[in-house]
C-alpha cells in the first residue's frame, strides 16, 4: 500500500492507467469484440476489456525500468516489489482465458498472444533501442484477442481480415505517439507494416464478407 492518501496500489494504478484512458480502452474493447460480429456483443466486450486491462498491467510491470526514468509519478514506479502487480496481471489473464474457454470460442489465439507478449517483453528488455519494433510485437495481443472472440462463429478470413485491420489501427496509433520509434531507423518500415495491415486486412475482410458483397 502507499498510504491513506493513495490507498491500495491497484486502485491508484486503475485510476491512472485505465480510468484516465477509458475513452480509448472502452472503444478498443468494443472493436475487438466486433471482430466477431454483433452476436453476444456485450459478453465479448466485457471479456475483451478484461483482457486489455490485464495486458496493460502486465506491460506496465515489464516496462518498469523505462517508466521509472520517464514516468516516476506512476503508481507502480513507487513500489519496491512487483510481485503482487505481476500476480494481479497474470490472474487477470488467467480469468480472461477461462472466460474465453467458457464461451466456447477459440482460446488458441489468446494463448499465442500471451506467448508473443512475453517474447516481446524479453526482447524489449534486451534491446531497448528497438522499443518501437517490439511494441509492434507486443501489440499482436490485440488482433489475437479479437480472433479468440470471433472464431469459430465468424468465417475465418473475415475474422482474420478484421483482426489484421484492427492491428494496423492500434499499431499506427502507437507509432504516432512514439516519436523515438517514428523517427528511428525502423520508422519507415513500421509505417509500411501498418499501412499494409490496414489495407491488406480490410481487403481480406471485404472480399470474404458475404453480407457486404
């Protein structure tokens, strides 16, 4: 705990990192869920939001060395031990996985997202000068979560196209807000990746969505 003013770290963290960004995270959860269409939309949106929050906490724990230098005012940066926040994050991911499993949708993409995220964290710690590149790897959690909530109810190519398009959107947003990555040597390549994902994903989605064509 921090003390009487801040309360438990989890409340302070949620206020800082979720409550202050609700206008981004709630629409993101909705768009992740919409990759599977409108059926059971409320249930899938809640699961998507839970997964996004759990991934965000895990990301903050993994990125503490960077945040302690650039964002020392954040709740987690004032903690000595990260064991409890990490357990909260992993517990949230486990609950998300269980929720996906109980709804009888595809859990494999979500588990792949967890593995890709862990690999991205390890690579980012080893090569911090390539943060922009590994941020794009870590963001694979978004389309993977979308696929988990879309399959098997949505035609595979439609779900994949929507997920890839969504990845292009969030990756482009990340690049716009990361000046170092945008101006770094990999900046043009990352821009190209984002454009290809946006255009290619949309084309794949539209070509296979029989409700549109």
